[in-house]
């Protein structure tokens, strides 16, 4: 297979896996850990109302979202590196950049506390690279 195509598909597969892990953690956050917050957010379509809701969100709920981004980046980096094979970390870094861009887009729509914004930018790439370290020996 063409190495460029393989790399593209590796990052795409890693992104799909990362998205699914993030979605799962955020679903647990909203349905199990903070169901009252999820009920308040249900049906809210006005961006200002959502910003107000985010401003009053418990810090723990934001930490869980950050854990989801970390786990998603970790597993996505593992998948991207396993499929992309070579060179080491390249596909994981691309995956981490995609997750970072998504986190930035999310944070621009719903401005969170400053610590969450900074963590959302700093965590995905190192987490994806950590996931790359778990890739099978022949992958990287």
C-alpha cells in the first residue's frame, strides 16, 4: 500500500477510535457521574445559555472531559501508530494535533475556565505519543 495512503488511513482510524473513547467517557460523565448537569444541558441550543451552564459546571465534570480527551488521544495514538507503522510517533502526533484542534474548536464555542483551556491544548499530543509507545514492536 502507498505509504502516504497508509498514513492517512492510520490517522483517520486513530481519530475514529479517539472520538469513540471520548464520546464514551463523556456519556459516562453525563449519565452516571453528573446526571443533573446533563439534564440541565438537555435541549439547550442557545450558545449564551450553554456558556452560562458551563460557567457553573462542577470542576469534576470538566476533569472527566479532560480524562476522556486524554484516553481518546492515548488509544487513538496507539491505533494510528499500529496502522501507520513508520516513522515512529509521526501518526500519533498528527492524531494529537487533530484532537487538539477539536478541543480548541469546542473551547472557542463554549469558553471554559482557563485551566481547562490550557490543559485541552497541552494534553492530546503527549497522550497520543504515549499511546504510540504501546504500539506493537513492529509498528514503530
